[in-house]
C-alpha cells in the first residue's frame, strides 16, 4: 500500500495544499505529487462566517483531488491531513484561539474546534464526490437522470486555461486555471492556481501580489514569465477512467487523522530538513507576514523548553517595549505602522509654515496612507517610494536589534526568514545583515518556498504521530466498566446496586441522544454541553457532528459549529492555584472551597468576546459552557470518580484546573535536615492531588448549581455508549431516592499490603488484580449512585449531586443539618482494609481538628475505628491453630516512650533504609472477629496482616500521616511517601492500646431473638455504633426507629438482611429491600421506622447460620460541641 498525506498551509489571505507521497514511512522519504501546489485565496466577501473560510480550504483539497484522479494508483491511500496554521491555538486538540487579526479577520474563529468543522466540511465534499460518481456511473438507468443531464452540460462547459511557464532554467510547466460557468451562462476564472514545485516562489500571507513581470535582482530568485500560452480544453469533473477504489479512499477523508501545527514551526521543520540547510546545527526560523512566528531548532529537534530560548520557543509575545510585544512590530501591520509614522512626520515637516488650524487639518488628511497590506507597500518601495523604502529599512533595523540577544543566547548558526514579507527580501536583507554583523556572526537566508516548506513541515510532524500511534488504552484498571444493562447474579455481594426510577426511562447510546440534541439545536440554534472534569468531550462533539451532518442532508441547514470552553479559561492563575496545592513535593494541599469557577478561573473578557462572535447554529462544549447564558438548553455529562482515576492512570484524562506549569520551590528556603517529607510525586499522584484540592470542590459546586437547569443528564463513564435521563426525570428520581434506603456503588483498589479475602467474597469483581487493599463501600466523595429503569438500563450519578439537594431529608434534624448540611459534608464513611495473606498497613496517625482545618481546609478531621470483620484463623479451619496466621493491630504507645527518641528512630530508618523496631514503641494487640478498636485523631495505629477491617470513620480519608512503611515499595515500584514531620505534630504519647478497645454494653435482650448492644466510641468521635446480634430465624422481626437521624448499616455476619419500610407518599406503600453480607446501606432520616428480618439463603447448612450481626452507625446528639 502506498501512503499519501495532504499538507495544507493555511494563511491569513489564502490556503495552499500539496499531496505528498510517503515513499518509506519509517525513513520519512517524501515526494510531492507532480511537484504541484494548489492555492486558493479567500474571497473578499468572506467576513463573519468561519464556514466560508473553511470551505476555501476544502475547495483547495477538492482541486487537489480532481488532479489526483489522473495519477491514482491501485493501492494509493490517503492516511492523513496535516495543517500548518497561525496561532494562537491548542494545536493538539485543534481549538483556535485566533481573534480578528488573522485568517481574513474572522472573529468567529475564536474558540472554534477546527478539526470538527474540517471533518464536517470534508463530509460535504465526500457527498459531492459521491454524487458526481453516482451521476457518472448510475446504478440503474432511471436513477439520477435529471442530475446526470445537468452534470453533462456542466462538463461540456468546463474549461481550463493552460499557462506554460518557462523559467531561467528552461523548465516548462503548466499552471491550470479552471474556468466555470456562472448562473447566467457566462464564464469566469476560478481562484485556483497550481504552482510548479521545481521553480516555486511563495505568495505573501496578506495578498497574492507578486509582480509577475518584475525581474528580481538576485539571480538565485529569478522567475521569468516569457512564454505564456493559453489553451482551452475540455476537462470533465470526473473522467471516464475514474476508479471506484479512489472513491473509497475519498470517502475515508473525514475519518483519517487531521493534525494542526504552528505554521512557523512547520516552516522551520520543512526548511531544516531540506538538503541545503542540513549542515547547520542551530537554526532560528522566522515567519514575517500577518503575524510574527518563530521556531528554534537544534539538530532538527524543535526546542521549546530550554534556558537558551524564550518560553515555548515563541518570540511573538515577547515584550518589545513597555506597551507592546514583538508581534505588534514584526508583522505586516507593524511595517505599515512604521510607514504611517514616516508619513506623519513628513506631513508635519511639509506644513511647518502653515497656520496651526490648517496644519492640523492637513495632518489629519495626510498622515494616514491608503496602504492596507504588505503587498502594496512592497510595490511602492519597488517603484522607488522613498518613504516605503525607509519603512522597510527601519523595520529591518529594529528586527535585527530585537533578535541579537536571542541569537547570542541560542548560539544561532542560521536564520531562515519566510512568510509574506520574505518576498520583499531585497528591501530588508542589507539593513538586517548590517545590524546583525555589528553584534554577531550569523547567516541569514530568505526562503521563497514558504508554502512548500509549511506543507512539508506539517507532514513531517504528523508522520511522528502516525508512525508511533498505537491503540492506547483509555483506562488503566482490571475493573470492568459499569454495564449498560444489569445481568449479573446478585444473590451474593452486589457489585452494581441499583435503584429503579419512579417514572420515565434511561436512554442508551448516541443515536437517541444525538436525536434529542439535534432537535434542541433546530429549535434554539444553540446548545450548551457542560460536564465534569475528565469527560471525553471530544467524543461527544464528534458523534454529534457526524449525526448532524447526516440529518442536514435532507434539510437546508448550515453545518454545525463547535466552540470549546477552554478558550476562556484563565491561564494566569498559577499563584491562586499554588496557594491550595501548596508544596509541590507533598501529597497534601488545601481544599479550594472558597474559590468559584466563574469568578476565579474564567477570563470574562474572552468569554464575552466569544459570546459576541458566535456563528449559529453552534454548540459550546466543555466545562463552563453553562456560563454562555442561563436560558439555552443544557446537557450535563458527568463522570464517576473511579473511572476518572482509571483515566488518570492511563494518561487520557487530567486535572482541568491545575497550574499551567508546576512551580519548583527554592529548596534553599527549606530545611535540609532529615525532618523533611519531600517526595517526588508521580504524574498520576500529582493529577490526583490537583483533582482533590482544586477540581473537585469547584466542579462539584458548579454541578450542583446547574442541577435545576439540566435539560439532559448524561452518564459519561462508558466510551462510545452513554446513558442519559431527561432533566425532569432525573430530578424526580433524586427526590425519590431521599425517601428510600440507598446503597452506593462500591469500588475496589489494590495496594502494596492488599489481601485476598475481598476477591473470594465479592466474586463479581475482577480476579485479575494482584490483590485488593481497599473497598470503597461508602466514602461519599468517591462513590456514585446507580439508577435503573424497567429495562434494567443503568445510569450512575455522583453522590454529591444527590446530597446537595437532599441533605435535609438524609440528616433529618436541624442540629445535624447545620453541621453537615453542606453539599460535600456527609459525615461518616464505611470502607474495608483487606490484609488477608497480605501485609501490615503503615504505622500512621491522623491530624487533630484544628490542624486539619488550618492546613487542609476540611471541616472535620479523620477520626477512625477498626471493626474486625474476619481473621485468617476464623476464616479457614486449617489455620485455626496456626500462630503465624494470627491477627493483630498496632495501637497506642507503650508507657514512657520518649518522643524525641521515637522521632529520631523514624528519621534514621528513612535515611538509612533500616528496619524500625516497631514493637519497642507501639503496642501490638491480638485481634479477633467482632473486636472494635477506637482510633481518635492523634493516635498511632496500623492494621496488621491476616484480617479484614471495616473502618467506621469520619468521612475524610486521605490525611494519613505515614511514619513507617516497612521499607516496602508501592505497586508502581516507588517508595511510598512518609509524612514524619506532619505526623510528629499529631501524636498523643499517652494513648495506650487496651484503653482503645471498645467494651460492648447490652441495651436490650430478647431470648432466642436478638441482642442489641451499644459499642461506645471515644469522646472525640461524633458518631456512635450499635450492634444487633440476631438469631438464625427468618420469623424474627425487629422494629427500629431512626429518631430523625440517618442509620448507616452493614451486615457483618449472616447471609442477608431484609429491610421493610413505608414510602412517604399519599399511599404509604410498603416496600422491601434486601442487602447481602458486607453490603453497606443507608436508611435516611426521612424513614421514621423500618423492620429488619434475617434471610437464610442456604437452609441446608445449619452449621453456617449461627447468628446474624448487623452494625448501625449514627451521629451523636451532642456532636456539635466536639466540632467547635
């Protein structure tokens, strides 16, 4: 198969295309088909609508394809489109930040997703080609008759002027100008021009103004137009030998990679890889035209981040003086500004003997020239206009002086200058060389093959992507995606607990969703698509764009424009972000709860600019799209936290609000002693830190504010298969959930000390994972809630969205609502720590309340408890008497431990990588099933191996100060971070182990039925725990009152438990829920009373069913005083 790539130079006044054959993909051997470039200028009538400009690009490609028909070979395949285009842009994503100074002064390019518009226009081009092909080769004798007749007439009228160019090297080539009939039957020349690559000079970016009859002074750039012949020949749009396989190739154009690169960089790469420039190591390539572009190259490698070059390798935004940047002066408009200043000075001189009023009137009349582009000014200078010549000289002198420090710093060997103004090289060269030679010795070369170099440079860069591209995994985990339809067996642990919505249905897939969005766009001409961090917005835009094109085939509608919200994201907020991320070598930061998305992260000037220059119909997509207005239809795409983390690990999603660059602190300002917790975070750890402290507080707040506005809510965790709900149905479902028991979706993570118990009990989770250390049973900042409909379609949404609107129903009373009514303040968590056949947890502690609030911005601290659910000796009979399989916890210090000695022992262990004698300082307490240990903040502790711990704790969960981690590596092969400095500030050395073992108190006992126990927690805990020990008898029924506060429950022994309650509606219908062993569920305070019954699933195994044990956690009534 022979591969070809279309290269485009997208300039400010015209577009140029080349079809390049890749002779050897790995060796990057390139050759331009027929040595021809295809160029089209923008029509002067184009102003506001970006579709018209993009249509010019497509017309240029169409010209290329028309000519390719004659050269097509059997195995030819076009594999990419590579575009060189001026910035500013997000080149990787194809998002334009261009405002009114480039691309034909089209304001509507700001924020535009060029890739999607390009694909849409390519689909229109494909449709035209298919129409032509069908007309030329009809399927049946009766199909497309009228069009065929019309096309035949068009073919007969189609003519081409052939211009033969003879250069000084006696090289003859034909330039073809297509002549097409107008509506009234007259002929007009199209704006196509094909340029010979063997003797090629580029056009200016501003206007196609090259004087064809002018004889250049430098023989190396001589072009002659001595022998021009014009012949009229008939050229049908599709010739009789048109191969059907070529149509197949053309049909794939909208699906092949479309890449965008900075035009100055493309020019530099194209020139640096050319034969005559390969001997130079360090090259500075400049483009002078509509804008000022620069690229630094060292041995064919683009240099962007290096001490020898400015940030990003960009000079355009480098300060020129206090009030302007380089782009203001070293561009066409800068040249014109110089020229107008000269005219103004001359005007004053010429009117020095005239009265003041007359002089002022004359100045106002004379000081402005009629020059609007560099082409006209070049022509005037070439014709002897001294003011124009002087303007070029001053321009060259200033350019030289500006470049000198950069040339010296980079140790530049060669300067290559291209762009529209390079055509006026003879007006710039002498003055520029004179200026530069006063300070440095560097070669200067003016390239007149600007467009060719840009096309080739763009293709060279795309080749790197095409060669290296692999099917990248979009999520890194062994866990399965949430299925669209629930089919798994839920007789045991339910991996996907769901709640049926009271009305409506859950939509599945893009087809139905796109139809809904299409109708909204038809009706309103605008659609806002907002969503959570990590969402694959590009996928949704691509699918909608493709669907929209299919729909408008039968309707007279404009193509759809997509604007990206990153366009108006502030890029200069590093100081604000660093305030919350704090030290870059720490895993901790401070919650940005006082920041607001719009006020702190949105550039309101750019937002307003975009709003004023939208081209309709359009879609504004990305985080913050809702800021465009408050009345347009709004789609919200959510993403669950576990899936976001899997994408972070695969490097397919990232923090949205993280700083543009990580600020490296001055280490000299930090202590150099051993008491330094510096740790180089992995990229994934840094992203997660940014998410937790920046993105989550701000995105959650925005999502909650948008809930009443959502037209549709979309679950975006499944690539290529979203599920969704109408906004009204979604809001009703949320309200309904506040009155029924709730089980959030759990998820699981492996760890360096993880065990094997969860894999054996929760059989539906992936068995491929090496182990499971944690089960996030109910850690509300991380969990979602699954909804289902009558078809068992599943949709998951985040807990915070539920709790923010229903906290009063969950908490029940005003006292607790005042404390925990914030959208992210649900106070208690349940999670498992599995060390069965694993290892010990790290020796650790948690911060006190004041330390937590001051340093991390949390409202409550990380008080914990350990409930022992299982031990190895109890779990497996063969290990019952095996002492090596015994379980234990590390809890509290021994008496009289010296804090300074302990501190020094920790530092020595870290510095020397020596084992710590843990039991010298910390008590090791044997643990058995159903033991309950109390771990208030500032208590040293760790779970030992060979057991499963249920943590019943306050919700914060990441503030674990690891003091010693057994010198082991984490799963990524890195040492885990220790937090000795934080930890030593948060230790109570008078806390001892047995003091922290809870002693059950019997509250109620009914013979042969159940026993109700109180498991007292510590005085610092704001929650309490009760335990029901129920006999194995399904006829037992226990009535419980919530007393206007929620109950968080788990069955820690027995098969299953049944919960019966009455719905809170006019009918007060009786409903039943069943929960299996170790499934966490929440009884909201809105349910006043519920009944509990044990469920025996295997009635033949009497030995197994000795008793049922249900744990119930709830808030203390006096917890307010604990949080002062």
